[in-house]
C-alpha cells in the first residue's frame, strides 16, 4: 500500500500518526537513523513462508529472528525466509523491502515480537524507502490484530535491551 493509501486508511480509522519523509534508506538500521529512532524502536518486516502461505514477521530493527523459537511458538516445521521473488507481487504498490507491517491489508497473518508490543509507539516503512510512519502501538494492534509472540534472539552489540535467550 503506497504512502497515500496508508495515510487514507489510518485517517479512516481515526489514527493519530506522524509521517516522516527521509533520504533513501534500504536497511532497517538506516531507516532508524534517518528518522532518529533507535533500532529497537523501528519495526522491520520479514517475510516468511509457513505452510505454503506468506506471513509477516515484525520485530525491532536491531533484533534477529530465532527461527527455532518462532517455529516452536507457531507449531510449525515448514517455515522459511521468503525470497523477494515470492512476495514482491503481493505488494504491487510498495517498493520491494519497504512494506508496512499491515499484512491484514494484504490477506496475510502478522506475527509481532513481544518486545515490540511493549513499546508505546511503532515506527515503520510506509511503502517506500523514503517514507516512514510513527503511531501508537495500541492503534496498530487494533487495526492489524497481530499475534504477539516471543521469537527474537539476543540483540546486536550496542543495544542495551535484551529478550530472553532461546529456550
């Protein structure tokens, strides 16, 4: 969903948000730096295929997915990282890799890291590599109805917030 459509969707649902235009940024950490938020406050979208269906996994930019924990939490043995070729056609109005975490608008499940759900605000790509949106996490959760689970591994160097080690 391009930035205009995303704004219209949020406006229709009475969501307060801040839209930020920034210089082109292609990694989640670059976006975080461009919009002046920490890597743990910027939500990145990772596309996975589970049981032959695409799904969105949303986590802080500075975290990594622990696929073993994610598979255990979802009782899945058939999950893998989706290639760009597998998902790019599902998001015809977005630049590749800049999809907003609104899988509900694209007919797919959304799984959110527990740590991200504990923040009051969520910031994410808004369909381009030059636009981001910040909004209340509670509004995001109300609209998307993601499944919140703990599936991230330890954080990267320099980020002081930690999640539990893998089970």
